[in-house]
C-alpha cells in the first residue's frame, strides 16, 4: 500500500495525509487518473492482524494542476528555423538539414513545456511557413499551377505555394486576423478534389510521443479554414466556400482516425472565426460540421479553441451546443465580455480552457487579478472542469526573456515572454489547486507596483500636448486636387511616374557593418562613410534604371519600426525579441513602456544626404504612428489611441524638419493601419477615427507643394477604402499584385479616388521576376478603372528581403512597362 502511495505521490506530485483510524473493510476507490481535477480516496485496508489493532488509513484528495498552451513560437530562441529555411532556399543546405533543425526545435519546445508543468501540450503548431498552408496541404487543395502529382506533399510543392518560383506566382498572403502574422490564403472552387495529402499532424504527434511527451494535436478547424479561404482564379467571387464543407470533412475524419490509432486522447480544433460577425448560415455550418465529425471523434476529448476577441452571443450559443465537443477555449484577455456569457450560460458538462495569460503582449501577468478571475470561474464551471490557458498562441510574443542582454533589470521585471508565460500559466494552475507559490506572486505584485510608480513611464509635457489635440481634425488647409496641381508644377513628373516603396536589398555585408557599428567595432566616421557609399550606389542604380521619384534605400535601418523606436523616448529594445511575421521573416517589436516623444531629428541627415546626390525628387521615408503602434508591444496602462497620438506628434516634428531640409516628397508608411481594425463591426468606427486622425496629425502643417505619400500592404482594404480616402494623403501606394488585383474591384464598383494611387505591379515577396509585358498588362487593367493622371507605378512593397539579382531586372521591367504605356497613351492623344 505504501508503495502505491509513493508512486501516486511521485507521478501526481500531490500531498498525502496519513491518518490512523479504526479497523475497516473499505477498498480503494478512485476517479480516472488521466482526467484533470482527479481525486482519490484510499480507505482503510483490513489488517491481517486478528487482534483488531489500529490500521493505516491513507486519504488522497488532490486537484491535478490543469494547464494548457494554445501554441508556441516556431522560429527558435535564436531564429534557428529562419536561418535553416533561408539556407535551404538558397541551395546551401539539404532538405535533411532543414528537417533536422525543425525536429530539434520541436523536441526542445515540447520538453520545455513538459518541464514547465504544462499538462496539455500542443503539437502540430510548428510550421515551416504557415499553419493555414499546412492545412491546405493536408487537404490536398493545391492550385493546378503547381503541377502537383497527387503524392504526399513535400517541400517541392509546399514552398512554391508559399513563395512562388521562377515560373509560377505564390498564393496570396494576408494578415492573420488583427495581428502582424500573415497566412497563405487557400484558393478553392467547386472542382477542387480534396484528399489526405500531408500526414504532418499525425507524424508530429507520434514524434512527440516517441520523446515521452503526450500532446494535444492541433488542427485549423474545418469551418474556419473555409471562411479564411477565397475563390480560386476563374471561380465566381460569390462562390459559397462553405458549400465545400462536406468535401473536406472526409479528410478530417481520416486524420482523426489516424490520431486515435496513434494514441491521442485529446484533439484541438482552432476555430478563431467564431469571434467575428457571422451570420446564421455560417453558424449553422459549425453545428453541421461537428455533428458530421461526432462519430469519428468518439473516444477523444475535443477542444474547440477561439481567440483574439469576444465570442458574440449567438456564436457562443452555437459553440457551447456543439456535439461531441468536450471543452471550449476562450480569450479572456481581449474577450473580457465573454466572461458574462460564461457566467450566464456555460454548459455544466463541458470543460473551460480559460485564456487568462496574454498571448499577444509581453507584460507580466497580473497574477492576483487572474487568480481572482479563475476562482470566480471555478465557482461557475466546477473545480474539476477548469483549465488555465493562454489567450491565444504564444506565436505572437518573443521567445525567452532569459536571452535578453539589452533590457535593464527594472524593465525586465515588468515583462514575460513566451517561456515566462509558461511559468505564469502553471503558477496560476498551482495556485488554483491550493499550491500557491507565495514568493512568485509577491515578486509579481512588486514588479507591477514598480512599473506603476516608475518616473520613466510618465512625461507630463507629452501628456499635455496629446490632450491638446482634442477639438481639431488636423486636415491640411486645401483640397488634394489643388495640392496635386501645385506639386506637379514643382516636381514636373511624367505620366505614370515610377517609384519604389523605400528599402533596397540588405546584403550580408551591410548587416555586418551595422552590427559592428553597434558593437563599437568600427568608428562613427567609418560607419557614415560605408552607409554613404551604399546610398550612393542605390541612387545611381535608380537613375540608371530611370526611376522618377527616388529613395535612399534605407541601409542604415534594421527595421522600419525598430529604427524609429530606438530614437524615441518611451521605447525599450530587445536583443533577441524576435517574432514571426511570415515564412522566415521575423521582426523585433519595440516595447512602448512610457510616454513617447522625439528628442532630436531621426532621418533628416540621411535624407538630405541622399537628395544632394540627385536632381530627381528623393522621398523622405518615415513609419507612421499607427504602424509603429500596431507593430510594437504597447503599454497596457492607458488606451492605445492615447499612445498613438503621442507617436503622431513625434512624427509630425520629423515631417516638418524634413520639409525645412528641402525634402519635397515625404512617405509616411501606414502598412499596419488595416491590421489593427477590430474584428467586430461595432468597434471599427472608433478605431478608424483615431487611427486616421493620427495619420493626419503627422502632416497637417506642411505646405501644399510638399507631397505626402503613404503605403499599405497585405490586407483587404476594400472595406475601409473610405477611411483610406479620409487619410487625405496626396499619394497612396498599396499592395495589389499578390491578391489578384482585388483592390481594383472597389474602383470598378464606382468609388471615386482623386488622390494619386500606386497599386503594386509586382510581388516582391517572391523571387520570381515578372516580364515587362506582364507588368504592362497589370498597368492596363489599372488604367481601365483609374485616371491616367493619378496612377503611379511601383512594386507591392519594400525590397529589403530580395537580392539585387532579382531587384535589378524586375525594376528594369517595371520602368520599361511604364514607358510602353506612356507611349501608347501619347499615341492616342
């Protein structure tokens, strides 16, 4: 008996009480060991002693520490996957080399979660590019242009879908809800033949199991997969994607069957579209899909996971009634209103995975507040049916605070990256089970107090300046048509002027020079000399290509947000706080911890230097306040719009200094404006009002002859086109080519746009080089819906991630296409 007690104590780490009592003939009774919230009572065991002396009575009453993580960063603490992918794409490493790096990362992640005490560890959240693309592969939904032969999908098909190649373009890429992560959009139609074509989910479950880690396989749910898809080219835009549900469910059933055979006891379906405004038909498809899957799911515990926002009441009613579903996961950080629905109508038979640890920001959790929320939920759903979880995948946070060398100790004490969030989840689960770590909770409370009272957080002058913005809409004094006329007189640009978006390729040598300068291995003079030479090369190249409005190429910049944040007060920076944006592309978001101001000019020196090298207009390149906000980890102790207004004032100072320095074209990128749009229609207007207002603040004081550009990329802009117009920029360049020219449809539908506009004519996120004829064809389609005098010709986005061997011919073809169209237009006059 004592041996049994020791085993139970060792496995479950529970407290054991030993009590002596009177003789009894009771036997052992227990609930299932593998369920959470288990309790065991081991009653008195009869003694063989006929004398009836006292007998040992062991009483076990325990709560399993139930914790869960929705997902985890894939790139690795030192971006190991990024470098392995890029080496593979460059032909420097083999597929086996890439797979080895990936396997090592998966193994370390699973073991890290297990060692942190996480009970429900996810698998199949790793991806070589994107989880939606993985699902497309699983379903065999490969567009015909990739010439797939029907076998198990490998890298030879997978990566061309993601990136394109010399002969075929990539699939569309767009934002993942309101994050800076991008997913590859499935292209579907009535003729797609779905089949089980990638066994990744099952293979990774087995892989974890072989390492001694029993995981929860994660799949993108069938309904969300379809709702996140688009009609394939040649298919009517109105094609009902949900009509394909009965065609994809057989593949899901095959996957489920294999997972069960492999030993899985849980399965997680991510259905994040449940937080959006869905109609009754869309909601019925959830009921239909999981009803169809019910028999296949029999014997499995099924978790439906939602995240990023509140679940609307009708969607909550639908998901809580789904058949065959054991558990429901909700984001209780960004979806705090969901708490009311849980309190009023959460089904007693289901388990609640409570997302109280923020998966999208890096501030340490308010443990006391979260524990209070969990205790309240415990009273509603029951002690045995509550699991502590993250609000969403930790994919959207940096990996590990331990790796940080740039942050000072005070700021580090305020933060929690993905690895620290694992500890927070488990600490809350233990506290809920009556095993609160008082020292950990006390340190957390002390850090939060330190942050609130730190003098580095508050700047009264900045707060006063931001408060004074109220009462004005900060529009420029004259109409855009008047301004464009004045600008043309000054700039004297041809019809269909050509330009680029800002950055030029950043070579390994350039990156090395920047690193060495930061490490004080080269002098300031040496650094300025090198960057000056780099700018000169870029300017000369653009002149040789005959581009009309030039850029300096941004060789001094590491990242379009980090570069500015490093020069603004109220920002902190990490050494290794990388977050995946798409594929191998990672960004290092700044941390906005306090009030924001601009101590001195940030870009004037380099822009002025570049302008002195050419008589052609040189764009001053800035990142807009909304993009800086949305691509940073933002302080959570004041409304986001207040922080955005502070950034806008700092950028306004920079714009006016550039104008004084003789820069006549200034681009203020707002690549992330659409990204921050709330997921619910009822909340959109408020966001768009302050976001658009913030942009106008930056340039409201410039002269009519100063041309203000902005740039946006990789989102669906059609639904906010009127807000884009309301930004009142003189010229907007916008992603268009990879999304099948979706943007142009809004102009075909009659929207009048009077400012300059440059829909991208080729996709810079693919190594493919478009021909001049292909680009000319794109421009012709634009001219069918846009006036000749407002159309600009430019790539989709910046060229930082490309090679010069790709950039030079692509830009040459772009200019040639513009000249061809100019000649055609001139001949028709």
